[in-house]
């Protein structure tokens, strides 16, 4: 799927106006976070990275001009408790993986996301990824928190960061696995991952 239909698809499934999604895409393109190339029949098809970056942009800010900076900021977040990480084979094996790497796994058409997965963006301080169908030892949905280790270290050293300050009005947003799977099915319909270098680097189609 090329850019035009891709933007229309995201607008439909995220219930955000198409013109607004176009503005996000333009900002991502201008900052090297979105595929570019020829136009018309030779235009590039969208990749899992394009989908990951665009979904991230729509989640982390309601201001398209801020999207590139915040996509990189949230994308670089890492697990707060990396020693608790366990990979099923389709997820990043490195416990020090970034949120961007995890989201790209979710956006890979070779990977099927469990229906209970929910991604929550909490202000600008952290990301919570939980599986509502799997309970932890306390009977709560299994969840993992991603945050900026760099900014947290600075905070511990007494350096203030507004990105970690949750006072005032805090914006939050979320997206569930079912929505992502519907988007993937449409965006990558008819695509053979084995023939696409952007999609063929996933080794398995096991459920995440």
C-alpha cells in the first residue's frame, strides 16, 4: 500500500481526520521517519517502520509539529525492570530493547498480537504495555513500563525535566491489539513478506 491509501486507512481505523493524519505524515517525512521516493505507480510501499512511526506519532502528541521529536523520545524509552522481560521468540530478545523496537514488532505483518494487548501512553513520562488476558502473581493484568532511563538518571541527580513532570493536565492515549491487527491486515493485504526486504527480517509467524 502506498502513502495515499495508507493515510486513508489510518484515518479510518484511528478515527482521526485524514487531513490531520496527512499533517503528521508530512512532519515525519521532513524528519526522515517516513518512506519517500518517486510518485505515482513508482511510489514506495509503506513498511512496518512507517506504520510504527505513524501510529506512535498519533499516540504521543496532538500537535503534528511536535511528532518527530516525541516519536524519537518515546521510541528510545526502555523497560523500567528489564530483568523481568521474557521474549516469546517474536518479541525483541534483548531486555534492553526500546519501545520503538517493540512497536515495530507489533506492526510486523508476520507477527500476530494477542487480542489482550493494550498500549497506554501516559503523559510524556512513560508507556505501559499490558496484556489484559494474562494475569501476574497479584492477579493484575501483566504489564511492562517503558520510560527514559537517561532522563530518570538526570532526575535522580537533581536535574529537572518537564517531560517527566505530570502536574497539571496530563494527556493520555491508547491503542489495542485488535485495532493494530485490522490496520495491518489492510495495509499489508496481498504483500508477500518473503519478497519484501522491509518485512522479511522476522524469523517466525508465532503468536507474540
